[in-house]
C-alpha cells in the first residue's frame, strides 16, 4: 500500500473528550503539494461500538456529518464513513484542488461511553489506484471532572530575544509536560516563562494520566510570533544632506 498523498489532522470538541458527554470529531485535510490531487474517496473509521476503554461510543447509529464548503458526500456503514467528491463520476477519478485552509469534515455529536481510556480512529484515502495505508489517531476519553483548556501566551508576539509567558487552566489529576524548541519541561509552573526566543515558536502542553489502568493523553498547542525590531520609528524623520564629494549624511529629526 502507498502512503497517503494528503495530510490529515484530528480535532475534537470539546478537547479533551469527556466520558458520558457528546463530542464532535473534525477531520482536517490539507494538500502539502502544489499539485492537483486525484481523489476518489476518503475512509474515516471509528472503533467498533461498545462500552470498553478502547471503544468510543456504544451508540454510533446515524451519526450526523457535514463538510465545510460542500462538494462532498459522506455515507455511513456501521463504523465506517466514506467521503466521496461529487465531481467523480462512476469509474472516473477527477483531480481536486485541495489547499488553503483545506477540507474539514465533521462527525457528531457522538455520545461518548462511560469508560475512560483511549480509542483509535483511522483514515485512509484512495486516489484511484486502491486504498492507501491507514493513519491511526488516538482519542482519549477523560473523566468529566478533568479539564485542560485556555492554553495561551500573555502576548501572541514578543520582541526578539525576549521570553514568552504562558498559562492554562487545569482541573483534575495529570502529569504535565511542556515542549518547545527541542526542550521538554516536566511539571511546568503556571504561569510559565520560557527561555528567550529568536524564532516563531510552537508550544505543546501535554497531560498524561492512567485511569483504572487505562492510559489517557491530550495535547494543546499555541504559537508565539517574534517581533522584528523596526529600523525607523514612527514619528521620526530623516533628511538626506549632501556633503563634500556628494557623499550624504542622514540627519535625524524627532517629531514631537
């Protein structure tokens, strides 16, 4: 089997998923190439229906679906959802431009079962030559009393060579790690002051726990941009004054 041509991400609402509550899963599809991609279908599969820690839901009948922007049909057969482009006639695969914000397909609300743990969903695509290898994504189901949210930086951008200050909301028991720029910080303080930054930085906050012997894990991310220093300040004026030999000198006038 070939590897998928397109890139896939899984997002959930809420994050993390909580037992006994409804959740919606979004499949985000993007095209990492600059070419058109011939795509006959995408298969998105939930684990089988059941009450175990590795199951997601014990009621997966007629789950609502939607696609952002239209142009796609989603059909359900048991735990498998088949996504097909409307411009592909029977026996014909037509190229599709997939780029920008990509495609977003939503599944849910899905009633989550009562057992904390981790369920796996899979994705495979078919570009007309048969199905690709499957991509696996883990979705952890946490107790209702657990919450990890509002992970953000005090400022979305900082001057070059300055640190970022990050904070988050946490309730319930879990071990936290914070990763950025190759660093792995265990049990970070809240708020947390990073090392000085010189490049745009992605911060990943991960919570891990084991509930009734079943591992659960969830990650949140936030990005901090870097402000490049301005060469000329707003409100400043420079005049070019020519000197001997036609060389010139910048004469600065601060506007008050």
